[in-house]
C-alpha cells in the first residue's frame, strides 16, 4: 500500500482533475473524497471520466473523514479552506488549492477577497528560487492561482536577473471557462461563451496581488479574458527592460532559470505556445521576444489551468512533501487533438 491521501472538495473541476491524477499515481492511494453537495453520490456520477474510481463515494466534508489520511488536499472554494485546515491535526500534511493561505499581505487579502485573512502557508510553486526546499520541509503548502503560475514562470526570472523593470508590467491572459469553477452561472452557458471573447474583473482581479508577490513586480496591470474553450491559459506578459536587451539575452535568462526544471519548456525560437499543447499535462510552455517597435520584453506562456495551474501543481508539491520523486504521477506531455 502507498501513501494514503484524501481530497476535500473533489466534485469541482480542479477536484476532478486531482482525482484523475491521484488515480494514476504510482505511490499515492486515494482513501477518501468529500463533496459538499454530493455527499453519498458515487464519484463516477459527477466524474464519469473516472471509471477507475467506481465504487468510491463522496463523503460529507468532515475533518474526521480526512484526518485518517497521510496527506490531505483541499480543493475548496476560496475562503473555505482555512476553517477546515484548522480542524485537522497539526502534524497532518495539507496542500491547499484555494486562495486562503497564499497571500503574505493581509491588507491585500482584505482588498481583493471577502472576510478576514488566514495565516500564510509555504507558497507552492517549486520553480521559484528557494521554494522547492521550503515545500519539501513544510506541513502546510498553499498552491498558486492559475493565472499566477502562467505569469510568474514568464516574469519572475527576468525581474530577479535585473532585466525587467518591476514597476512596469502588463499582463493580458485568456482562460478557459473551467477556471470559473463548476457552479452554474448564466454568463458561462455554452450559448453565451461560444464565439465570444470577453474581458472581466479588469483592474481588480484577485490574482493581481499574488502575481506581484510571486514575481517581485511592484506595479502590474492585469486584464483577464474569458475564452470559448474548456481549459487552458495563454498569458502575454510585457515589461519594460531595465537596460538594453535582445531576444537572445531574454531567452538566455529564461533558459538558464529553467535548465533543470522538468515541467517548464522554453520553445525553440519562433515557435509560440498553444494552450492545447499543454492539455492534460503539468507543463508550462514559454516563448520570448523583444518588441521591435516599443523595445518591451514580451513573454508568452501557456498552461493547462487545471494541470500546472491547479491539480498538477498540487500533486507536484505533495510529492516533494512526502519525499517522492517530484514528477511522480505527472506528465510533461499533453493530449492532442
């Protein structure tokens, strides 16, 4: 028998992707899954794509159901993780896919979220300098927002290297509809989304302070766009260079930063990221250039918002916390078409 894990909030899209990854993980055994409004239902009634979990049913979201595991994943709506985590044993490792424990600045939480902030946990993006070692020795880890992964992997090395100006960053990112969760909303109906692109929460999206925290940016303008696709994020990150740069020099910074990273791939020069190429994977695809007219640095990144942007990153962190190979149960390759 492998390491026993439990999932709270397994009925959502990120929860379903997490269950899929756990079902195929060589070292983790799924022993319990909870769903707030789906208690008693078979997992396959909500996630028919997971016949390997036939016989497993959703339990009520009760700390006692989860506490018997060796590690717990929380895939709950924002603002719901902190109370449940506080009711779990202190020595029990927990990975939170929600926003509750991400931000280190309580004022930023109050500005962008409802309610009072919870204590920050170890930040769960292993590719950031120093984070891999911190995650490996932590009992509580908060994974990042999906837009933040795409932005941070594109931008953080450039700011750290003194190449990009942290005070002048612009991000425009398009996301599939699964990023909005599974709860029915009129503006996410197929007839509303198909054939349409729409900006939303412009200038006030809740991932903005987290982007600044993760990248070192001091001023960042973010425009999120809802795209007519179920999953994926394509982020275009632009920044003013601190000194004169070339496409080659920018790419060299990114290549050096991710030389040993299994899930971050700098594409061959001239090849640009596609969201579909990352579907089902834990990979991030990057490309960079210097704009010929403005001389601004432009980095484009693509991820699967349910993979590297959520469930895949959570499993990656759990692997580190449990002393397992970091890549266990995760694929660098996408699914096409």
